[in-house]
C-alpha cells in the first residue's frame, strides 16, 4: 500500500515555484524598464516580445528551473496517486488512522482547535451557527409545554408549581398548592 504524502507538502513547493516564476517575470520586467531608459532620456528600446520569449525560454532551460519543474511534476503525480489511494477502502482506512494519530497529539489538537476557531469566525461558520440556533429555537418552540404545565415557550406550572424548562423543551410543572 502506498503512503500518503503529508498534508502540507504540496502547497509549500507550489509557493516556491510561484515565487520563482514571479521573480523571473519581475526581473524581465525590471530589465525591460532599465533598457527602456525609464522615460525620455534612454537610448535603448524596450525588448521585443521575441526577446522576452527567448529570455524566458533560456531561464526555463536553466538547471535550477528544470529541477523545480521536475519537483512540481513529481508532486503532482504523488497527489494523483494519493487521490487514487484515497478512493479505495484501504486508503480511506489509512487516512482515518492517520487522522486519529494526528488528532491525539498535542500539536494536532492545537491545530484542530485553531482550525475550528477560524471556521467559526468565517462567513460559512457564522451561517452554520445561525442555522443551528434557528433550528434549536424552532424545536424549543414547537416542543415546549411538555409535562404538567400549559403551552408556551416554557410551560407555565400549576398554582404553586414550577414552570417548565425553557432550554430543555419544557419539562413538566409541579403540583398545585
């Protein structure tokens, strides 16, 4: 059975590749600005699109870029393999076991706590909270009254008896005096 790559491994390398691409593009752009003379005083023209393409091709063929491209391709293949493994029952069992292991560690518990807090602050989390509160209120209002008391949001008791429970769905009232 194949091992699943750790959850955070792919985005970091993608960030490195994106940063490298941005550096290349920024360098080419700055090189173009420098060649253009920055306005009226420069004697050289901006590079032509062909020159830019040539420079990009040269950079892409450099050993460093080839290594980064190879790394990205390898990670993509690993991600596809991991997805295929996860689609099998054995892969799902392995994932659940890894999640249990991570969840039982102090770092995993901290990460989950942080993740839950961030989710609850997010628009989706806020919407979920509103839906849960609305549903709970509807259940309370429709199921209130309960035992010995009358109807209503908390159930009124008899003449001297206790009122029904508000949050718990209206448990019964006490006896009369």
